[in-house]
C-alpha cells in the first residue's frame, strides 16, 4: 500500500507503527516462546503416547505375572483349574480373591466387565496356555538336571485313560549329587503297542526333550511281554536301537 502525499504515511505504515500493532506483535512473540513450535508440540504428544504405551505394557506384564503365579499354585497343588462353569472354577475364583488385595488386578477385572472385548487371559484357552508354559518350564528344568547328572535310566509303563487310549509315561531316574530322583518327563499316546513301537516312542520322547541317549544306562519296566519280553519287548528293542 502506497503513502498518500509526500510527507504523510500510508495506512500500512501507520498500522506497523501503531501502539496496538506493537502490542499485538509482542503478545505473539510471547506466545511463541511459551508454546514453542508446532513440531515440538507434536513431538511432545508423541513422547506422551510412548510413555503411556510403556506404562500400559508394564501394567499388562504385572497382571500376566499374577495370573501365571495363580496357575503355578494350582498346578503345584494338583488342583483342577475349572469345572463345568469357568467362573466357578478354582482359577477364576482365585483371581477374584487376589483382586481384592491387588489394585492392578482389580482394575483388570473391572475393565473386563465394562468391555467384553477386552483381552483378559481368563478364558479356558488362556488357562490351557498357562499350563503349557508351566509344562515347558518344568520340563526344561528336568532336562537340565538329567544332563548335569551325566547318566539316567528310563522307567516306562502304559495305562488306558478315560477314552481307553493307552498312555505311555516316560520317567527318568537320575542321581543328582548322590540323591536318587524320579521325574515324569512326558505322558503321550502310544498307538503302536508292540515292543518296537513303544521303544520308538520312548526314544523319540527322550530325543525331543533334548536328552542325549548316549547317557541312557538302565531301563525298568513291568513284566508285560510288550515291555520286558526277552526278544521283542520294548527293553530289548530300545537296547538294540541305542547300543547296537
């Protein structure tokens, strides 16, 4: 905008030199110093989101540890996790009991009731996953003991379950620091009831658990022909496979 007259300021120049403009400019500069740039504010929002995400992750981790401890207690005491109704089972009732004294778990239960789509890890499927994790942890410790002993023996037998399916229980007997110890290594279905079939099942169980079959020194079975038979029993067949 041009000035009007030789010595008279134009409207734009008058605006720039006015007290109101100077006050507005000062207020704007103060605002910039106080709030800083937009990109910085976005970084702050991003940082706040990251902090919240980390807090949520830690909260979830603590709750999962509590649930896993409850599962470990039930497993150690050989107690069933649930009955016909999941909410009347031991696992869920223990969760409710602990939640009365642990605010984080109480909050977890409250969110479940308010949001049915919230993942709570209280379902029968999640309980089975906890059991599987505990099984893997325990088996790993047993295998470590077997390896440290340097030698072990196998004790195996079969018995039908409620579905009339034979289950092969593979057990080891190991001397750890001079103390005889027995541990159940696995329980698995054995469709082949011949001596060779059961010998292969025993051997595959040992190998799948990561135990060196070269350390197998002794075997112990009942007097059934399929287990202790002189020519075709599991004991003879396993000896042929491992020591031939």
